[in-house]
C-alpha cells in the first residue's frame, strides 16, 4: 500500500482514499474497525438474502464506522487543506510526488 507523505491518504489504482485518523486511541480504532467488518459482513449477507431493509441498515452501519474512523465525513486534519478523498491522484497536488516515486 502506498501512503501519501502526509499520511492523509493511501493510494489504490491511482485513486486517493482517506486514511484512518491517526489521533484515535488504539482501542477506539480497533472497536470501530471491528464494527466496520461486522457491518461489511452484514451488507454481504443482506445482499445474498435480498433483504432491502437489512441492506439499508448495514450500509448505514458501514457509514457510521467509516465516519468514526475519519475515513469519511469531516476531515481529521486542521491545517485548512482540502479533502481529496476518492480523487484520482493525477488530479491533485500529490500528482508530482506520485509520478516521481511510483508512476511507471
């Protein structure tokens, strides 16, 4: 996994994804990671069963965990930099760094 120099994002297939807030205490982070994994399993089960209500609830739980982890919702840094979550790295200020170090 490639992380940006500031640790705000990791890069998958040229796309930035917001990293977990590093200021979270380890026990809180792990609790939310566990909740996220449970919610993702619930999404899979709801899709398999065709239960629309359960799918809606499970997706809500995924969103709640990702916001708590800092991966979605309000940004966790405070220097005024914008959020480039889900943007192609080539369209962000990280483009030059990425091209220099990783782009082939």
